[in-house]
């Protein structure tokens, strides 16, 4: 809960203040949000230290070499997430934003209305924007997945939660409360992600699937920076 509130504060409070101080969109958005993902690494590390187990950290976090089935499971997750974003998300968020009085942060809405930009800033030739986005991509995927699927999911399973994947999927969805307008889209894919990851006992499934979805935004940044997309 605390981590979710910190991230929400970054989205709704810190980013707008940085923009008001003259920071460009990519730095204003990606630096504070990236700091939240670094915090996830810290929480995972502290949790592992407190456990005090003798199991190698790669095995504890279920990061041993993925099998072909693990990779295939990750691809199923990724394709389901991409399908949800491309086919469902627009309709869902339009409906929710029409009936719920709460609004997404204005900077996010402004980004959605612009083209040829990287987080609202002209992106042509700005390779530093791409480097920053790549760094955020890595922090996001590994920060979230090592914490939620590598650390928490095995703990939830070990203490006897029969449907640990349900708890984990709901927990991860609730973490994204600040993107409330797409929560109905996030929930089913979160449950699928947790279920496949638990069934395969490989965090690589979640990393691959989550990475496939978020890579779309990185590709969009590359196309904008390189001038291949106006």
C-alpha cells in the first residue's frame, strides 16, 4: 500500500511540479517514476535479507534459465496484454472517464493528445530521451516483476494461499490505482500473468510478457526520435 501511494504521489504531484519548474516531459515523468521502481529493487533486496534463507537468489526469485515452455508462456502473456491495450483499453477508459469524477493527471492526458513527441516534448533527434526511456523500461519491468512475481508470489504460495495467483493479480492491479481509468483492462491480464508465472514457477514468464507490452512504447519513442514517425 505504501509503495502504491508513493508511486501515485509521483504521478499526481511530483511530475506536475517538475513540469511547472520547466523540466521537459521525459525527464519530469521518467525520473520520479523511475525512482519508484528503484525503490522496488530496494524492497525486494531487504525482503530477501530478512528471510535469511540459504537458497541462491536466482532460485529464490525463480530466475533460473527459462525453458522453451517458460518463454512461450511469457509470449502468451505479452500477446494478451497487447490485445487488451489495442482492442479493449480505448473503449474501457472512455467509459470510465465519462462516469467517474476522478481524472487522470493532466500531463498524461496532454501526452495522449500529441504526436511526434516523447512524453509531450518534441523528440526528433533527442537520443537522450530514448536512453532515458530504455532505462525506465528496464527499471519498470525488473523492478515490478522481481518484487511482485519473484519475491511476493512465492511467499504467498508458501504460506498456504491456495489461489496465490489470484491474490497476486489483484494486488498488482490495485497497485496501479493511479491509472484507475484502465484498471478493468489491467485485472484480467494481471491474473493471467500471475497464473502462468506460478504454474511455470518462472519469473521469466512475467518479465517476458510485461516486457513485450512496454516495449511498444519504447519502439514508439525510437521511431519519434529517429524521425521515422512524425
